């Protein structure tokens, strides 16, 4: 009987059913696509935002300890501590190794370039590192600071080359291809300029050179001053705010959740535990900016998905209201024949359920395809299929269909059957 009435209803008004099905399909399509983009492509969005720069700095513990006597800070009078170059592979050998997107060591030195005081920073531009498990990682400053641009090219590791900051090159009146003399405490070297750096910060007044060159000049072979790390992180939640950046303030349950979630503070702690004698410090400006951007993008996607589902519900409501207005006589006849109100409501809500199920399934399939297309177009990568997102979209589509039909059914059942038959 149910299927017979459903097919009869469809034959009488196919256009209304098609409009309701289209609204539900489109709503579920948009919700699935945006939900998949917000959930499944979160890491890709975070990776793109890594152009902000490093979000973790690894420093020697000695440099973070106070050295104050009678109110005078003497830390500026000493070279401070160093990090052993041999310990750097541990950055890619800890629990969060897959979240570490890029890293690079730094060794700054106050030198003279052609007799002019300047800071030259030794680093790795594309240096391979052998890991304990037999794998390989690469350390690269350009991969950490993706927002920096260079006219010409970056220096190559293992060469005697140099990249000058834009303002420093203007001050020295040097161009790409020129040779420059670097002097440090009696040691001298001659390097060739391969690029002009435009970083938009204090780095424009500095020079960048391969790490071994600066280590040889300063006599600090096998040592670096700090390490910049770019990690793919999750925006910090209320748990992190609750602890006030101090994990010891958390309960054991919250601590376990924090420790096993890729928050920037949790990754920094893992890095600190992996290397002896260092302190890993989150770069708060970078992480807070990234967190705000990700939260706003996710919020925008969620709002658009909710709006799409709401529009689908309105479409179903309009179709159900029109259908039940046209079928008042049918409802009155069923009541006169002794049908219970819940039976009649179940009949028409069942019709809405089937429309919602069909529209949600079609929408989920089309939505995943649309989300994958968006992911390829924006990030150049496929969108991973998240079963939770698809199931949530299916559930929301069904809920919108039933909610859209519930009020018209309730109003139709309140009509007196005698009046409905007489008006017909």
C-alpha cells in the first residue's frame, strides 16, 4: 500500500518531487564537499600556510638561562651555547616525524663584507641527512621560509657561494656574480654572490652562506646556534589555554590528549625530549596567525554547509506543504476509513524519508567529486575520502528532509476530515 501510494503521488506531481529531490541533492552535495575540504584537507591548508615561516625554534638550553650578577645581564658578552650538528637527524626521528614539514639550522656570525660590518648566517639549502632507520631527510632553509624570494638562485651546499639580502646588496653596491671578501677575526674567505634575497624582514640586511663555510670561518665546526622548524600543527584548543602553556597544570587525561595531539606546544616538547641540552620554543606569532586563519576558513566552510542544508530543508518544506495542501481530500478519506493519525503521518514522512535518502546518497557522491575537484584545483592533491564526513552529510540530508515535511504533515492532520471531504 505504501509503495502504491508513493508511486501514485509521484505520477500525479512528478515536478514537485523532482524539485524536492534536487534541493536535497544540491544541499547534501555542497555540505559534503565543504565538509570534506574542511576535514580532509586540513593538513594541506596548514602546509600552504607554512609560508608564514617557522613555527618552532630550537635553542641551546644555555642561551635561555639567566646570567645576571648584581642586576647586570652578562649573556651578551659570551657566545652562549651551541647545538651539535650530529643531533639534528633526531628532529625527524621523534614521535611527530611526519608532522615536521621542514627544518634548517642557523649559525650567525658578525663579519666584515668587503670591509663593511654585516651578519652572515650559515645554513643548509638542501642538505641530506641519514636517519637511524636507514631513511633520509633533507634540511632546507628555502623549504622553511617559503615566503622568501630570491633573485638569481640560492647558494648550493658544499660551495663557496653567498646570497645577499636586498638592502645589504644595495648598501654594498654588489650584484649577482660579484665576488665578496668575508673576514672574521683574522680568518678570510672569498665567496661569489648567486642571489639577492627579498625576505621582507631583518634578513634583508644579512647574508646567507652554506653552513660549512661559516663554521670554518668561526671555528665552530659541527655546531649550530639554533634550528628553525616548520611543523604541520593543529590549532591549539581550550586544553592548551587551560594549561597556560604549562603541561603540568593539566589532569592526566587532558595531558594524554594534549601530548598525543599535534599542537605546536606538544611537538615542541617532543623535539626538546629528542635532543639533549636544548629548548624548543613555539613561535607564537606564526602559530596564532595560522590557527586564526584555519579556524576562520573552517568556520566559513561550516557556515556555508549549514546554509546549504537549510536551503535543502526549505525546499523540502515547500514541496511537502504544497503536496499536502493538494492531498487534503486523500488525508480526510484515510481518516474517515479509520486510519490512525500516526499511520497517516508515517505514510507521508516515509515518502519524505525515501526522497531524503535518495537525495542524500546522490549528494554525497556528487559532493565527494566536487570536493576532490576543489582540492585538486587549490592544493594540487586529491581529497581523502573521510567516511565520517559522508555519513554526517547523509544524516543531515535525511534530517532536513524529515524536518521539512514534519510541520506540513502536522498541520494537515489537524484538519477536520469531514470538512476536508466536503471542500474537495
